[in-house]
């Protein structure tokens, strides 16, 4: 039984020495500074991307086109295929 206690005491003393050493603190400080530097390196490109992002996850295509068919003007929805005539259009706009 005393042999087990002495092994436990030896291990505890070894851990105490390691935790009190300055080398371990320096390793921790180095890791901490590395993590902070990595965060800054990752943040800069993300900020650049976010400043140019329009908030849409995919490109939205325009669904409406104005078409002239037989001297009549129609609004064509290319997404659904609906075709509606535009009636109150000035006559001089037809030739353009």
C-alpha cells in the first residue's frame, strides 16, 4: 500500500514541477498569440467578402421582358411564361 502512495506522490510532485516551470507558461503564451494571429488573418478576408456581398445566396435572374409583337407591347414573365399586354403605352415608344 505504501508503494502505491509513494508512486502517487512521485507523480504529483512531477506534475507540480511541470506546472510551475516557466517553459509551460511560454508554450501557453505562444499558443495564445498564435490563435489570436490566426483569428486576425481569418477576419480580414471575411470582412472584405462581407463588404461586397449583396445578401443573396444565389443569383436572381430577371423574370420580366418587354416584347413587341404585331405592333402590340407585351410584358413577358420568362419564369412562368405568362404574357400580359401593356395597353397604356404612348405610341412613340413602340418604334424604339
